[in-house]
C-alpha cells in the first residue's frame, strides 16, 4: 500500500462522508476553489499537458526530494479533479509516487465510475507527465 499524505487522508474522509454523486460533485467544486491558481503570466506551452480536452498546466518540482506540485485549469470540475490529484501526490518522494495507483485512489473517493473516458484519459496524462518528471 502506498503512503497517504495528511491532505490525502483528510480528502478521503471528506469524500467518504458524502452520500452520493451530487455531494461528491459539490465537494470537487469546493476543492477546486481551494487549489491555488497559476498566474496567467506563468502559464507556458512547456507546462501545458497534451491529452486533456481543457487546457491543464502542470508544474512539478522536487525540492528536498519531495514533489511540489502546481496544477491549474480554467474548467471548474476539472480543477476539482486536479485538486484531488494534488492532495494525493504533493509531498511524495519519487519512490512513493511510483507506487501510487491512481485508479484505486479515485475508487476510494467514490469517483471512479463517474468520470468520462476523456476526463480519465486527461487525468492519466497529467499523472504520467508528473511521473516522467521524477528525478
């Protein structure tokens, strides 16, 4: 089993308390509002992820051997999904990141069956971009 950060544990508790998809969708939007925005001046073509329907910018870095992750999009629901990804990955070591099963994470949150194929593919593209950046 892979390591869950404190942020991931708190998010898991929040989603587990939801009684259905509507509550989960509202929670996604709430988490999306909490994810800091990447200022437009810092959005570059290099950070743009291919494979997403909506533009997604991803800025991974590894200070002190731990993933520091900046993710952003203008699409509200997708921003919530990026917040879910951020909570799960931010602060992990490269070794811990390689052990993450993203499908399992979204299943634990009760989101797996609710994502369209294009959203799942887009999130996977972001995840693969981050993994490829591992030191």
